[in-house]
C-alpha cells in the first residue's frame, strides 16, 4: 500500500497553499485575523516628555545647588497645554500623563514632599535629572514599524491600532470553506437518532476549529449516494475555495469520496498517511481549489484538521508557524505500529516546562475522550518505546 509519511503529506499540503488576497476590516473586528500592512508610528511614543508620577516639576540645576524649598507657580494637568516655569527656583505641580512644563527636567512625587501655603519642601537628597519623566520618543520614534505585516492580531495589536488612529486595517482575506459530512447513519443534532443512527458531530467540530481561525464556514450533509455526491460536490467545487470532508475515504463499500472526487477532476495528491489516527486521509487539488477529505472517525477528523488544515491555512495567509510547541512526555509510552502516533495528552506546566501525560482512550471513534485531554503529542514513526522525559512536538487545542 502506498502510504505517505506525515512529513511528506505536510510538505505536499504546504506546497499547495493559496493566496486569497486582502480585505479591509474595522479594527475591532480584526482579532484573530492576519495583518497585511505594516503599522507605522504616526508620532513619537510618548509624543511629548510625559510626567510619570504626580508631584512637582522643577529645574534640576536648582536642586543640585542645594535648594529644597520651592514656591508653587501653577498646576500642569494631563490634557492641558504645556506651561512654562517662569522662575527657575520655583516649581509647577505636575500630574501623571501631563506634558513636562518647559524649563523643568525632573518630577518629585508627592510622597517625598511637604506642601504648605503654596510652598513645597523636598524631604530627600536622592533626586536625579529626568527622574519620573518618560522622555519623548523613548519607546518608539515617528515612522517606526510598530507592528509588522503578517502578525496575528490580538488585543495587544488592537490597542496599538487605536493609539495610531487606525480604525480600518488590512488583513488577509479568508478562504471560502464548505464542510461536508457523508454517511447514511448520520442525523442532524436536533434529531433523535434511531438505534442504528448517530448524530453528526464532526462537521461541528470542524466548524468550531475553523471558527478559532476566524473562518466562517458553511456545512452540508450528503447521504451515501454516488449520483447525489457527484452533483452536490460538483456545485461546491465551483462555489468554494476549500472543501473539508469527513468520512467515506476508507475501504468500505460506501466510501465513495475518493472515486467521486476523481470523477469530478480533483487530482489526488495523496491518499493514506502513515499515521494513527487518520490513516485514510485523502488530499487533492482542482486548480486553485483545495480538498481535504478527512477520515470519518471523530478523533481522526479532529487531529487531521489541526495538523494539516491549520498548517495549510497559516502558510496561505503568511503566518509563521515554525515556532511549534513542544512538551515533555510524562510517562513511558509504548506504541508498536510503524506509524506517527498522535497521542492524546493532558498538559501540566511546572516551572515553565510543559509536561504531557497520556490520556487513555478507546481509539479514534472515542470523541468524548478529547474532552479529557488538551492536546496531541506527535510521536514519530519507526520506533515503539517513548521514554518519560523525552520531548516531542505538541498540537494544542485548548
Ligand atoms: N478495511 C479497512 N477498514 C477501515 C480502515 C482500513 O484501513 N481498512 N481504516 C479505518 C480507519 S483508520 C478509519 S479512521 C475509518 C475511516 O473511515 P471513513 O473515512 O471511510 O469514514 P466512514 O466510514 O464514513 O465513518 C467512519 C466512522 O466515523 C463516523 N463518522 C463519520 N462521519 C461522522 C460525522 N460527521 N460525525 C460523527 N461521526 C462520523 C461513522 O459513523 C463511522 O463510525 O475507517 C476504518 N476502517
Ligand atoms: O484513522 Mo483511524 O481513525 O486510525 O481509526
Ligand atoms: Mg468507511
């Protein structure tokens, strides 16, 4: 049998990534999307010498000559225009966030002062020039790139968009994705299954996995009927960039998907991967259209989407995903077949290390077991004994 290894399969998939272009979105709708423009500082950060403690602003020279008593000339509030210290032996009260008054170069906080009758007495000798002043341009200079393009946007980036007045940002456009389940045993979630039926669950797992990437999806269900499959999938191939299938790719009498896709002119790039779960995985292309046909067992669909679709998507939108997570195996583990094994694990973090403890399940149909685990540890093929303390790639889903 012609099996691709996990790394061969991944390489083929990454080679077929697509560019879906860019679009503009409101900055508040941008979290989770991939930025496609550099965000530039429109002014220095901070934009003026910013007072960073509430107190008095003085000329350091007066202090250095031994002066400790300062007459208060006025109050510099945050949001007020810059005041000027008129007499270099006086002071101006100055608040956090205010402009440092002209002719002053240090702020002494209220905790170190006694103030009486508009006169401040400094109760310390430990003052240095520029203390409590956040100097103009110290953080970033006007024109600096604050956020480079191809960054995944989080709340941290939203704050920076706001501070530079970027209310509309350019992000990577998302692919149009259709998620399709097949199988006569499957009924809708709202239905009561008969004894021989189950509710379709994989499509919704996939919907939510893509939702985490901020990809909106549509779903469809097609019974095990070749003609129906042919006509519906033909339409989906025309309308969508990506089709994600779950089921009907193995050896069964009703596993029609590979044959139907072939008849519709989708070129098979591989079928079957040297892995568990997910061995019957089928992948192909028709022009710019990309087809992932995941095996129907729920854990197979789940891990294959994380490992392969996510990687393909990251590459397509220009995200760097090479800084992959790793974890330390927390128990000896034995797995005989010569297959990459995606081991379900529970994660604990101790002193900055990530430990992965195997969670025993009943194989790839045991979807409830996914709830007990947090991640998959990717154990390589070609060996069977995995020793406590060894480090392996980790695919997190929490
Ligand atoms: N003779 C062989 N039989 C099987 C092999 C094999 O190599 N030789 N591989 C096994 C492996 S591994 C897997 S994984 C499954 C893959 O099956 P298919 O991709 O053909 O999927 P189905 O037959 O349609 O379904 C399998 C299983 O999954 C359930 N399923 C399917 N879709 C959904 C859904 N949307 N929600 C919930 N559950 C779903 C389905 O009811 C079946 O129980 O094949 C093995 N057999
Ligand atoms: O991929 Mo199958 O899920 O190994 O059981
Ligand atoms: Mg089957």
